[in-house]
């Protein structure tokens, strides 16, 4: 979140400052620090009228607050704090369309503290209050989402000029209120939590709400159609997500709390998470546990249960290495290509959960499985000017064989042909991708590293760790060339490239 940028025309500046055209002409001559105008950034080249001069509304509004002659026209929370003032008081909790809020009566009027980091929330709330002709609330503050020198950073908007947002200091608001202000960690800024707070009260202890992924995984874990190892895998991932979510709240409290204590800012932590339910014990991820979890996730991914579709999609994003699938890949389904040659061995099948993740949002023609690698494959229908596509996950390794890599074909991704006549998408881990050509400074070390490993052992599970260091320079240079789609590179060419030393830089 940040301060919204608004620009004012010359007429709008005059209205804000209540000056005549002549007074406007005099301003930069009388005040050397008067904000300079700029060309309208929203002006389009093809507009019939020439670009006009505009002023940054926030800069102008803050300038006015710091300039004695126009102070009463400037930002409320940027004006000098009144010298003699009565202590403010807490007016209680308010439900608003923009999030939970607390109101505070001060010497300058009521300040509404909006407990949200939504962009534009301060201005939107101030605009609504101005439309209601609310004369009590003078300023709305929302959280910036970061820390300032005097406490959590704030964005403010005055109801007198609700379109203009500006940064405000937590300490200045606390001085006006006359007491420390409450702050809630993000996941506990819920109406039922915020409304419980009162000045001087202890922090409210609240449960961190479950997020959608955790809820979906726990629902799937209750499905009796899944076998025991699958339910264990589902529950374990849900518990991990839960722990991380609660740890995020604890970390946020520590960061903001330590900052307040170190700088003696006037802030109190108004809510804390329930530590009695955290952390949840999860399975330690050693090799044996990884095998159990991977077995369970494979059962889920190959299930036809609707719950399995959602769970598989979550797992692919959260911990894809537990699933036996590599990088998502799509290539055009054209006759005469290496993909068409590969597709001849595919077996049509009923869709599973992992097929559904491949087909998400697409018009599907048929579902397949590669009988040699067990990889799921989807063929889509033509979509407008775009022809049908093959969608699949790259294998993590090629099937056991005594044959060798015969050639590499570059078509959408890297393909491997073998000496026994088979064709495979090249193995690739989930977090990487195989490509070639000029990468604008990046180099295709992934493809070079995979091919280097397969030249020595066609069936080894590939590793892409430190590919940028371990890929042979000659192979990297070969794949860095702009090869046409469908280019085939023979084994002899690949071996020669691998043995070619890098060209020295001049």
C-alpha cells in the first residue's frame, strides 16, 4: 500500500488555497518552496488539446500545512500540534465498509483509525464521510503496512479534501489522542477481535483464522475414499501451512513490538495469537518420511475424487517436489513435429486429479498417459487463432534402458530421442524450465546441464542444482544460439560442443 497520487489543475489549486488567478501568479514569487507544476502525466499524445500544467496534490497539501499563510488549508496531521490541548478519548469501535475502525476524539476533531492496509482505503472512507456531510470526523488514517520512526506508518486523508492522501506519523496521532494507540497484526484485524479492545486492557488472545488451502486440505483428509497414507499427507501439509501462518503472526508481533520498545513509541499490541494451539507437530521430513508423503500424494494425484483436484493443485504450488512430476509444459499439436511423433504412443484414459490441474481453464479434447513415464497428458481443442496444444508435466527421469541419447530436438521445449527410436520430453524439475536462444543476458544453462547428464546416463534422475555453475560452457553456448523450432542436434554435435572450451572474452 502507498499514498495514492492525485494531480490538481490550476483552477483546483486556486480553489484549495482560496486564491485568485493573480494570487496564483504571485505564489511561486512569494514562496520559493512552492511546489513546481509539471506536464499532465495522463495527457495522451493524440488528445486534441495540448498538455496542461498540474500539481502533485499531496506535495501541495503538505506545503500548505507547513506554510503559516495557508496552514488552515493544508493537511490536518501535518500542521503543528496545538500547544494546549485536552487529552483525547476513545470513542469505541466502528464497523465500516473499508474495514474495522476505532474513533478517537482529539483537540482537532475526531480521527478515525482504519485498521487495514488496503490501497486507497483512507481516501475512500474520507470520501464516504464527506458525502454524508459528517463534520465530526476530520481525518481518516489507514495502515501503510510498514514501520515509521514513531510507530506503524500511516496514510491519512482529511474529509475536507478526501481525494488527497498523505503520509502521517503515528506519534503525532498518539500525541493528539494523549495515549498509546492500539495495533493489530494483519491476520487478527478482524471485527470480532478489534471490537473487544479497550484502553488499558490486556491484549486480546485470538485464534489465527485458517486460510483456504488449509481448509481444503483438511476437508479432503476427512474423505473416507482416500487411503491412510493419503490422509496423512493431506493432514501434514495442512498442519505445515497452519504453523507457517501462525509463525507469520508471531513474527509480525515481534517486529512491531520490538520496534515500539526500542524507540519507545506510543503503541500497544492489541491482540496476540493463541499460543496454546501452536505449533502443531508435523512429520520431520527425512528420507523415510518423504517417501511416505510422496506415496500418499501420488495416490491423491491419480485419484478421481473432486477433493483430490483441489488438494493436488495446492500441493503443486506449495511443495511440488512431493509429487512425481516435473515442469508444466505446453507445445502446439502440429503434424510432422517431434511432439506428434511422441504422441503416437500415448494411451487415452479417464481424467485424474493431476489431469484436471493440467486442463484448468482449457477446452479439452482428450486425456492421456505416457505408458513409459506415467506422465499425464492433455490435448486441448483449438482456441480461436491458436491451434490445439499438448499439455503435460515433464518427467523427472526417463525410463530404464540400455540405450543412449541419440539427439536433441528443440520444439517448444527440449526433446530427447534415443538410440532405440523412442522420443521423450527432456526431464526437468518442477522449479526450472528448459529453453534455448538469447536470453537477454541470461543463458540456457538448464538445458545444457540436463543434456550433459543424459549424455552420460540416459536414465539418471536429473538434478538442476547449481546448473549455472555446472553446465559445460560449450553446451551452454550451443543452446544460446537462436535455433529454429524443430531443430535437431545430433549426439556427435552435442559431444563436440561439450568438449569445446569457452571462447575467451576480449
